[in-house]
C-alpha cells in the first residue's frame, strides 16, 4: 500500500504545507527523511512522531523505557517501525522536528493507494510556503524574523537575510516561496539521505560515473541514476565534515 498525505507546519499563518504520495513499505526514519526533503529542513535536530499513546523516535540508551515520554506511552524505534503499521489504522499523527524550536507538523492520511511502481518514489503534488529558518527561535522568533525582513527600513533586515541564506542556498528568503519541481528533485534522493547510503555510494572503491547535464545542476550518472552535485555534497556531510575526498576525472573526448 501507498499513501497520499498532507503535512502542515502547525501554529504558523499562512499555513506552510505539502501534499505527498509516499510508499507504504518505508520506516518512520525514512518518512522523516522525506519530510526533511519536502520542506527543505537541514536535518540536524532530533525528531519524533506521535500517535495516541505511541511515540516513534530514535531510542536514547541513556533513558529507560517510559522515562522520557511517560510510563503509559509505548515507544517504538523509528529505524525499524514501518509506517504501514500505524497509517493503515490511523488518519492523523504529529511529527515534531527540533525539540528546541519545536516545529510540530500535522500529518493527515488523505488516501490509501495501490502499491504501484510510480508510488514507490516519494512525490510532491502540491504545497505552499517556505519553512522557517533553522534555529530562528520557534514561532515567536519566526514571526519576529518575518516582521524584520518585510520592513525595508529595519536596520537588522540585511543581516537577517544574510543569516537565512544557510536555509536557501543563497536565494533571498521569501516565506511564500514554493517550487514543486525543486521539491521533487530533492525527493528523488530522500530515501538515500542517510549515512548507510552515503557510505555505500562514496566510500570503498568510491564514486564512479559519467558527467551529465542536469536540469539545474551538474550530475554524475551511476548505474542509470543521476546524482546532482548538491546531493553528493549533502551525502558527503553525512560522512563528516573532515572526511578526505579525492576527485579524479578522465576527460571526455568532446569538450565544451
């Protein structure tokens, strides 16, 4: 089975949301990766999913079961628990990203779909808005941030916009920005946005492929799949900031 879900960041107006088709045989860790890609979060904070009396997250060995969320709460491991275990019987849950800023997302299961080849790759079919900058200071900090950047005369405006470039990759921050093609390009790699996939692709004998033109970025084609340099950069960061990289190229006979 696959699912059509609507995911909305709570307590923000106008609502920032995405409508996605997602495969049903994935884990909650992989759903976390899909949500990160769909909204453009940078994935450097903790997260959890909450159903009635159930919390799904990465276990913390420092705490005994029941110590973090209460003894009446069932705790499940997000890296092994399949979303179908709960989405087949529940139409709604909440996803919290960053326990400091506490960005709560409402997830609504709108449709249960057939598990076709098309539905095995996450896809965005609608949405609106651009998510708040990381570490902006919860909803209150975000409201203040938006107020400042909309005021052309505010002396803090340029500094705030420069600070937010970490979230936009250099584009001027616009809370209303939404580009469905950009979202879907990120979703192509969402299920590989983990350390294991990065190690498999980039370590050992290394990455070997051919350079290809991408829609908006140079790509390297490996076994029929194209990886943008942006995605390769993201995977390199999964392996650690001080990882050693060697780039060796055999030039093509025809050059530009």
